[in-house]
C-alpha cells in the first residue's frame, strides 16, 4: 500500500487553517453584529425578520421582497434582468430565499428592491477587516510564544534526559531542585557539553514589546472601521494631544455613509409600502440616533461660534475704522 498523504505535518497545517477560519468568523461575527444594530424597523411582517433583512443587505448588498402565497418574503441578491432602462438596469428581478422560495417579477410593480447603499454594494470590509484582525491576533500569539519559550535542552543519554525532565516538572510545580555537578556554572554559561548537557536558548523576551504596537494597530483599524459607520472611537494614541476640533473634525466624513445607508433603506421601504400596502418604517437605532443628534448639535454650535466670531471681527474692524476717522479729524483741527 502506498504511504498515506495525511502526515502529521499536513494535519497540523489543516488545524492551523481551521484555527484561522475560526478567528476570522469570530471577528466577522462581532463586526456584523454591530451592523445588524444600526437600524430599527417597524411594521415588518412576521415572515421578514429585521436581523436577516440586515444580514442580506450587508452581505449581499441587495434584497428583493415579493408576495408568495399571500405572504411577503425577502431574498438576497436581487439581480436585475430583462429589458434595460437608460441606466442599464433590468426591469425584472429573479432570486430565491435560502430555502428555495422564488421571488420574481417586475421591479416597482410586483417586486420591491432594497439596496444596502446607493452604490448597491455589500459591506466587503467586514471580511477584509476580520481577516486583518485575525492576522494581528496571530502575530501577537507568535510574539507571546517566542517571549516565553524556555531553553531547549539536548541530553547525551536517556538518563540525563529523564533527570532534566523531572527537574523542569518539579520547578513548574513549585518544588525546589538541587543539581549536583562540578562544572554546572561552565555548562550554564558556555553551553558546552561537559557532562552530557547542552542548552539552545531560542527565547526572545524582547519580542513582548512588539505586542503593544500590534495592539495600537488593532485599535487604529477598529477606529477606522467604526468611523465609517458614524461611531468614531477615541483611541488613546494621540488623545492627549488632540483638541476638540481635531477630535470632531471628521464627523461629517463619518456620517455621510450611515446616512447613505439609511436613505437607501427608506427608498426601498417606500417601494415595499407602495406595492404591498404595508406601513414599514426604518430609522437609526438608539445608539446611532443619539450619536447623530450629538453630531448635529456640534455642527449647530460650531456654526453659532463661527457667526459670533465673524460678528466680533466685524465689530473690531468697524471700531478700528471709527478710531482712524476720529484721529484724522483731530489732526485736521
């Protein structure tokens, strides 16, 4: 019989791949949970759950909603087909729910379509960022391992090997050990094989310092991810040096995309209501609604501050002109 291809190395590599996939799924799930919470729906039929509606929109980029046997259903990947309009869009949609229910018909007449955003794209950064966070985890683990690896001992015989193993186990257990050897210090310092013992030190404790940089990199990526969703995180890397204007200076950039997603959902929901006579509404959830109100308040305060500063500047300019005029009159007299 031929040798099996499933060697220990291939199995080890397989488990490494599985571990990577588990980590990616963990990070992906965390990020997707946040996106699932961005919007609140009211008036959805029992056959359409908001969680899965948001999953379809974020992962597929589009959802088709149609009536089958008197019930409304939502299906991802609302691909357009049939005769096209001036924009190249097909007038029909044909897709299926995950359990095989077909949603098909003319868009705007028998089928409604909801898009994730005006670009009609899914949240691909969920996978990209999850993959990057996974690589950061793996890099951190590698640095931790090399920072704690103990010296590797090479024994000349089984007796020495057993003695070394017993000593290490006792030390780990907290038991004191006494080693009898006339040349112990030479063995430890020079690593020479004087009495059947040699150690190879692969420990690199200085690697532990790199973990803080990886942690900061993780925070930066997390901040970038949620800033695109209207929730700019306050990372500590430069917070002490930032002014209020610097901290909130990118709020407008942070909010254009969540508003784009909200308006896309509203447009789709309006189509659903018009075709099927429903009364579905969609708004920001509590967290995003509070952040959006705070953003608008900051913009209003900033506008008022700018108006006040402009008025003060104009007053100072007018006062300066009046002073110059008075001085000219005095000089003329």
